[in-house]
C-alpha cells in the first residue's frame, strides 16, 4: 500500500516538475525600460518628470536612448518646444531644444525639416542615457536643451 501511495505521488510530481522546468526555460529576459535608465542628474534637475514621460528605451549600437513623444507647442527659427504627457496622455511637462534652421526631426514615420514643423505636430525624440541632450533622429549629434516656457497651469 505504501509503495502504491509513493508511486501515485511520483506520477503527480514528475509532470509538475517537467512543466515547471519548461516554463522557466521559456521566460525571456526583461526588456530595457525607462525605470532602469541612468538619467543625467542635471537633466533630471531641469526635467524631474522625464521618467514618467519616457515611452520606452531603444538600444542602438549598445547605447540606451530614452524615447519621448510629444506635441509641438512652439516653433521658431532656432528652437522647438514640445509638450510631454505621462502614460495617461496628460500633459505634465515641456522641453525645448535648439535645432537651427537646417535641423531634422522624426515626425511620425518620416524625418522632416524643423522649419516645416507646426504647432500641434506629434514629435518623437530620444535622450541618450547619462547625457543632457536631445537626439531627434537617433543618428544626429545631440542638440542642446534649452529652458522652455513654463507649463501652463490647468
């Protein structure tokens, strides 16, 4: 009787171990996320809400970039100001950067000239891990971030 009981337990335990072991092998390593980016302290001082407005992390040539999406709120010949929203699409911050007349920006799926931007355009840009600069296309050198106008009170 004792042998039958042990055999029954073994028949239940072996499949459970095999299924559990298979599940462990199928687990993928965690993807890069905004929560594990090493932010530049000066960048965080100026833009403390950057972590909540970061959309995802892109790795290019072994370098992490925090991706941001925003809505253009102001454009002039030398700079662009972008309104950033949290994951609930509630505007929480603005960021502005110098681009110059010949600068290029990722707008939707296209790379556009800055001079063609209009207020309300949706804009994508990246901040390289540990740096205080904006990369509008992931290939250009980072552009200088400038102090934007204050976020309007709601």
